[in-house]
């Protein structure tokens, strides 16, 4: 069985607690699958940190980079998709996964227009399982 996991999160990076929870979630998923694939948006912060964690755990990594390179992390993923606008590539990630890890900077009420929360809402609307990992 192959499992596809995605992540969306803050460019500011995760907290120590979020770090531990993301790594635990990846480990649990990886132990339940014959093949684990990890999708991210290739931005600095959470995407870049999680790419490293997923690589260390043996995931196949898939990058969905933004067309605006300002915050791109340039992760060395196994598969790199063509760059697309932020919300388009976020849609691509949601469409590719069965589980989305959501690692925000803070509550949705503090920043409802954030890409992290917009991607979360997209996943919920589509029925994709989400795990929100708050700071």
C-alpha cells in the first residue's frame, strides 16, 4: 500500500512541539505503508523542515514549488513538479494526498487569509483527512 501525505505550514518554521508532532505523524504513517510519499510546497520554513524529516525517514519526496521563487527552499526532492502559482500548487498538493498535516503559525482567527489556512479549508471541503498541529 502506498500512502501520500502532504504538508502546509508557516514560512516562519515550526516550534519544537510542532517538530516533534510532525516527525511522529510521519513515522506512524511510514510504518503503516509499504511505500510512503511526502508532498510539500518547497517553501522556506515548515516545507523545508518537513522535507528533511521525511527524507530522513525514507519517504519518497515530491516538491510542488511556487512560481514566485521569493520564498522557495529549493529542496532536493525525488520528484519536482513544474512551478505554479501558490494556490494552484496548494490545490495540487491537496489533490495528491490522503492526509494533510497543517502546521500554522497560530489560530485561523489570527490570520484567516494565510495560505496555510486556505489550504486546510480546501482539504476539509474535499474530504481529505487533516491533522492540525498548533504551536
